[in-house]
C-alpha cells in the first residue's frame, strides 16, 4: 500500500457514494473528535474509514521522525483517559528512550469501572481508528507488536476489532514495511479475564502473559519493564482514539480545545436519574449543571438532584453545591473526586449515599486481587464496617476506626485498586456527614433504603 493507492480508495468511494450524514442525535454542546465516525460510517468497512481520511494520519506520522510524533503529542497536552490522566507524550518519550529488541503497545479495553460504557461504543463504532492510533504509538516508540486487551463481555467490539485487523492486514496497512517504510507492526486481540483488576496495567500484562492478574510493584514502570519484561506502552481506548486527529490537525490545534491543563474532549457515559442517558463527547470544562440539564435533558419526573458519582468505586461524590463547577481532571480532584474513566451516575432524593458507598466497597473487596494484605483484608473490613452503619449497629467510635483504616488502606496498598478504594468514604464524610450521624446516632435512613433501620425505627 502506498499514498496513491490510499488516495484512490478514498476518491473512488467518495465519487460513487453520497456524502456521509451527520447523526441527528448530536447535542449542540458536543464536539466530536473521538466519536467523529461514530454512527457515521459502517464500522465494518475499511473503505468507509479511509474515505473519512482514515489511515492518512499514520501515513503522515511515518514521514516524521519518531521524536517529532512524540513532540506533537506532548504539544497537544493529551492526558490518558484510563483514569490517572498521565501525559501521554511523556510516557511515550520514556519508552522511546529505552533500548530493546522488542517493544510493545497495548490498548487497554478492559473497561470495568461500574457505570462506564464509553470504550465499548468507541470500539464498536470505529475500530479502525483504534488500530490507526496504536500504529502511531508503535511507530513513535519503536514497537513492532501490539495487543488489544478487550473485555470478554464486549463480543461485538472484539469481533469488529478482529475484522478491522484482518481487513487492514489484507490491504497491506498492517504487517511488514507499512507504506513502503521500515516500520512493521502486527496486532493481536486478547480477551479479558473477567476481573476488574485486569484493567490495572501491571495485572493486565500478567494476564496477557498467561498468568493470574496480580498487580506488580511500580517502579519499574511498564515503559521500562513491561510485557515480557520489555518496554511497553499501555494506553486506554479513548486516549488512543484521539491520536489520528492530533497527528492530522496538529498538537497545537488540540491543545486549544478544553481547559488549560485538560485539553481536548472527553467522552462521558451518563446514567442514573437524568431523562437522557448514554454517551456524549464534550470539550473539558463543561459544568455538571450543563451535563444534567442540557445533555441529560434534566432530572426524570419526580426526581430531585442529590448527588453525582464520578470515578465509580474509586471516585467521589459531587453535590448540588458543585453544579456550576467545571469538569476536568484537576477540578474534580480539588472537589475531592476524580474523573476516573468518565462515568457519571446521577442520583436523586431516593438514593442513600451510605448504601451506595457500601456497594462500591463490596465491589472493591470482591475485585481485590488479594496480593497485598491492606487491600485484601482492608477492603473487606471496610465493607463490614459500612454494612454495620447501614444496619444501625455502629457507633461514633467505630466511625473513627473506619477513618483510620481508610487512611491505612489508601497509603499502604500495592496498586490503584486499594489506594483508591476508600475514596468514596472520604467524599461521603466530607459532603454527607449528616447521613453518617443519622444512621449511627439516630438509627434512621431518611431515604428508606436501609431497611433494617426503617424496621428498627418503626418498632
Ligand atoms: C483497579 C484498576 C482498574 C483499571 N481499569 C482500567 C480499564 O479498564 N481501562 C483503562 O484504560 N485503564 C484502567 N486502569 C488504569 C490503568 O492502570 C492505566 O493507568 C491506563 O490503562 C493507562 O492508560 P492511559 O494513560 O491512556 O490512561 C485501571 C486501574 C486500576 C487501578
């Protein structure tokens, strides 16, 4: 495959087909970069992807030096969308700096955070864009092999990715000497092992290596010692889905979208008590009120806004005092929450915050890989303590112990699962302290969710 052939495929298609329609359901506040082809092209057609300038970005990148590609990504200020928000270009720079015969690029498509379903739609709707993004990353760091670790519960995403890999390989876009250069790259799909911890980058690599998904110590970081001990870049689906647009339009262009330190757009998944639920893509900087009132279409009939859970079981809770705060990586941290991978769950007056954070802790305890004691034992004990609170069996002294243990689990756990597991507790203590007092001292649950308390109160 060369430039002329790629252009011919594009032009032949455009000359004999009507223009692509823009989907009608895009909200005026949206700006679609990652989702540019979503519901626009047939995701199973490589020709339609090429007609939308697909594979022109890797073609352009291959004419640049590796450092230039990385600099473009650094200029864009793209931050990883998998939860931590680490600068993507910087991570690549580290990986380029390590000499090795073999390097890897991994696309993290394990999407396990409750309330999130963005990556699923991105992959199902435009799989070639992720293949192209992985090629750009691979060229930049000098990798010749890629893996997509896709959640096994996403069979359609896995099927479309496999078709995309097969079609790109048959056209000579993936494989050896891509676009008549020295660059060769192949991709394999690995199905996720069905555990939340396998989305954590070091456990994910263990899983690809055929082992049980247990976290590794960091450092060394994957960019130095990753898959099979070789330098490896792991990026989230959405991070990778931004790359073709950054290379085609330039890092400078991208850096002007969004807020100063959280550039570009973010795909969110909205669920809960708003009228409209689903995914949407907006520049960073939108307010929570705009999300609920405009994109969400307001609260459902009979529902009054009480809380927004962001970052799932590792995140925090926003209240009505935060409705006009903007949403980006750093603003959410200042408010005691995190972006996580982009799930926003809207709760109304019927939601008991303590019951919800208890279920988050149950999730963390079940999903702990068990390798380190603070997380393995600590999350279960924290769950039991929260369960006691929701059953009216706790005391203010126990609450102090809950705070103490939370700090211990956060500071001594091996990986992000344990480190962030107590985050919803901190956030609930900060914003909904009255509910702790109601449950512990007054033995009441104002929402009526904690049944044991209703029964005791009525006796
Ligand atoms: C328990 C746990 C689960 C995670 N699950 C995912 C996941 O499903 N998808 C993902 O991209 N990142 C996940 N991460 C974050 C990854 O470890 C890693 O930071 C990310 O894949 C890096 O990509 P990025 O720089 O593009 O964000 C998880 C982290 C933890 C601690």
